[in-house]
């Protein structure tokens, strides 16, 4: 049990550290290549900060622990739009753009709804995985082609050269892979030893750990008053969690989802949190400190409700 706890802590710490470097390297490399601001802001950061979730959930599915992967996706989506957005609101009032209300928010909610419909019957097949990934491709093409008011996040200067940032991204990705291996091993052993479901461990401890890159990016953006980056990152991360991570799980290790609580109450709570967060964004078009505190209370309440199941 002690060794399992050490594996989990080391894995989550490495995920946080390596994930941050992967996001930094990938984003700066994209800026150096003068890729569209839409891709740099929403797609690159959204995918980059979801890399830990993808590796952890994919590895869990490949090992036959689909419940851990499911819990990780559901818990990460909850954490992004309650914990992440709540913390951002406490640090600095987050202005919500019309684009986020009309496009990113509804797309994120729709992606979570599609994922929920796929897994709520208790199975995740390879066909389900293909459906999710094809939908993701269609959404990416739509976002790339649609008009965007997003401004450049990174300026092109000497720190944005391609080669060193490519190396930084690859080193970060390697760290994410190693951290995920440690985290999944530790979480699985703890769940078995404590008599807890893999779904709950994934929803709580593992999801919090894999959501740390989003949280770190959000805090940094809030301090720099980059509110557009905050919304794009959090909604974009939920999009990739639901479609890319869910789709990858179906392809590498589809099967039966045994944790009824996670595919029932967990799924419903996830949709409720995303919808409520979206309503708060629409109401007044900003996340104030009072709304941030409300979202943090919502995160704590969700953890409690799932834990009592």
C-alpha cells in the first residue's frame, strides 16, 4: 500500500511538471511556425493540457481498467469547469467573449453529451471510439475554418525557435508517459487495497492530478489577465477529454464499464457542472470572484456526492 501511494504521488507530480513543459514547448513551437491563433490558443493548448488524461485513460483501458479511464475523463471535465474556472475567477475576473458563448461553450457541452450517450449503456466499443474521434476531426476542421477573434498568445521572438521548443515538448511528453505509468499503477493498487472502485479513484485523485496542467495554465493566464486563453483552454480541454481521450479508450481497449455509479451519477453530475458553468459564463459574460467561489463549492459538493454513492 505504501509503495502504491508513492507511485501515485510521484506519477502525479511528474505529470504536473512534465505536462507544463509539454504545453509550453508545443505552444511556442506552434507560434514560431506562425500557426493560426485558433490552433495555438484553443486546439494546441486544449490538446496539450489533455495529454495526461489521454495517456492515463488510454493506458488504463489497454490494461483492462476501463472504469479508471472513465472516472478520469468525467472527473477531469468536472475539475476544469468548477475547480479551474473557480480558481481563475478568484484570482481575476474572467471576461467571457461572444465567441465562447456562441461557439466554444456549446461545442464543449455537446462533446460531453455525446461521450455520455456513448458510455451510459455500460459499454465502450471500438465503433464508439471511432465515432468520437471522427466527431473530433469534424469539430477541429470547423474551428480552424470559422472566424476567430482570438489574439496571439505568444509573440515570435528568440525564445520561440522551433528546435529547442520541439525538444522541450518531446521531453515533456516523455515525462507525461512515465508519470502516467506510475500514476495508473499506484491508483489501481490503492483502489484494490482500499476496496474502492477504479472509477472513484479515477474521478477524484487521478483526475485532479491529470487536470493540474489545465490548472497551472489557467492560474498563469489569470495572473497575466489573458482571460480569453483561460476560457479557450478549459473548454478546449473538455472537448479533447470527451472526444479524443474517450475515443482513444474505445480503440485501444473497448469493453464493459462495470462502475455503475460513475456511468450513472458521475455522468449526470458532469453534465450538470458543465451546463451550470456555461450558464454562469452567459450570465453577465464574466466569472467574478463570487461566481468563482460558487464554482469551487460546486466542485467540493460533486466530490462528496460521488464519494457517498
